[in-house]
């Protein structure tokens, strides 16, 4: 959506348009947004055409009220800003299951990691990770995870090979049938941007959820420490 249209929705909501019809004019909106009156009138008409406003012409302007799609849109904006400015206890995101390269099982089965997993999580992970590719819509949630302070897993050296640090976040994963399993999101310290998240669990998650590549799964990640 154009930023100007979103700004118009926010202004209408602040005037009470979420709860009741409010009287506005294209001139008032134009003055608020710093545009011409013609542009203000066009914005109101376009919002109505998109199904975001109920609109009725009256003397001196029009009565408008935000419809549910507009309230949902502003709600998503609010949630995004909370992710930026306010520490959230948890985030929810969706990812598409894909087969990894098999590296996850090798790394998490190292003794230097396993002992720390047992101490931090209270269980030993199954030798493998569940890999989910997160779409563009999940960018705010990914950024919130990267900004959060998870449980640190220290790096170590083994047989002249170095294994880096990682962070753990308690999580749960479910599919469309509402099956759910406790797990943890593990995110390594890397410099490049990643859209694939990795989950570890004491169970074989694919089998537990009956999941196959290409299936979308829902994940809840706990960001706040107890």
C-alpha cells in the first residue's frame, strides 16, 4: 500500500474512525498529509474502492468509518512497530519445510555442543535439524529473533576444527492439523543474512508431525527469558 494511503488510514483511526463514523473533509486530510485537496479527495475515494472505508457524503464533507480490513492492516503495522521498539515475549512465524544439506545433524551431535544443550534445555537433541524457509512476510519476526538475547552456546575446538557460537530459543512447532511439539530454534553467529531457520528437538520432528518438504509449518519462538 502507498505510504500516503496508510498515513490517511492512521489519521482517520486517530480521529475515532475505528469505533464509529467520523466527519472528515478532503481538505482536512490534505492539510494533515501536506498534499492538495484533490489528492486528499482521491485518497479517500481509493481507500473506499479498496474496501477499507465505509463512506457517506454529507454536508461539508463525508462520514467515514474504517472497515475490518483496514483495522487488520493497522494492526499488522502496530505489531511490526512493537517488534522494532518493544521487547516481545514471543513471535509467531510460518516457514516452508525443506531438506537441508545434512550439516545440522553433524554439528549438533558434537560432544562440545551436546553437553551444553542438555544443560540449557534439559534434553538431548535428535541428530538432525528441521529446516524451514521463511518468506518475506516473516522479516520483522526474523529481525526480532536476531535482536533478542537467547541462551548462548559457546564455541569450541575439536580435532583441529573450530565450531562457532550459537544461540538457543525455546520454541514450539505445529502443522495444519494443530499437532504441536516442543523444540528449540538454534541460530548460529553468522554475518550473512539467512531466511532458513533451524529447529532442534529431542524427537524426530518430521515423523512426529507427519511433515514433508513444501509443507508450511507454524513456529512460536520464545524471546524473553524467564
